[in-house]
């Protein structure tokens, strides 16, 4: 007497297979950001070119420039450097957080902040960079205040203060979230 063995099928197997495919697809979609980060590297090249061009202009015209013009030229160079630093932070940090690990652990040239990069650290670094860049612009505005309309100066100060308030609000929010999450663990 042969016994028929009934095949037991999981009624959710097809659903689980579809959910697994969907999950894998969504997880793999992070690689769509790679062209964006490569584009930011191209932008860094553009800023490096701009820096060298502005530096060369400063060098060859140094004898014709007064102290105020030199200071403005130097502030422009500092601005380019700060924007380039911001691009590096976004490129390295964003890739490391949202796409894949860079595999630079223990590399002698690895930036210190990369050892503990996460979305919160990156957000704080970005907000501080934006405030610093805004400060340079504001300093340039104050140096040229006699040539600018009062309304322009007012709006630049308001925008800078808005950046400061936003950074403080983000830091406070992170502090609340950090203290709440550590109370629960």
C-alpha cells in the first residue's frame, strides 16, 4: 500500500518571494546615487580650477591692488576652499552613509571625522560649513558696505542669522533625540 505524501506548501511563500525581491530592489536603489557623487567630484575639479585661476589673478595683479582688494581676493579664495571642503564632506560622508562603505579604515590619509561618520555628524558638519561660508560672504559684504544697497546688507544678515538659528535648532533636536534614544537603551 503506497501512501501518498502530500506536499505542504506555504501559502505566504509567493508573497515572501515578492517582498524579498522588492526589498532587494529598494536596497539596491542606493547605487543610483553614485552618478550624483561622481558629479560632485567633477564640481570639485571646477572649484580647483576656479581657485587656481583666482590665485593666478591675485599673483599677477598684486602690485596694482590695494589692501582692501587683496583682502577681498583672499576672502574669495577662502570661500572657494570652504565650498570645496563642503563638497568633500558631502561626497565622502554621503557615499559612506547612504551607498556603501569606502573601505578606507586605517588609511593614513583618512579624515579624522570619517571614523565616526553618521547622518547626525554629517548634518552638523554641513551646517557649520554653510555658516562658515555665509560668514565669509557677510565679511565680504561688510568690506564692500559702502558700495552696496542697505537692503542687500540687511537680507544677507537675515539669511546668515537664519542659518545660525537653523543650526542651533538642528543641534537641539539632535540633543533631544540622542538623550531620548539613550534613555530607552
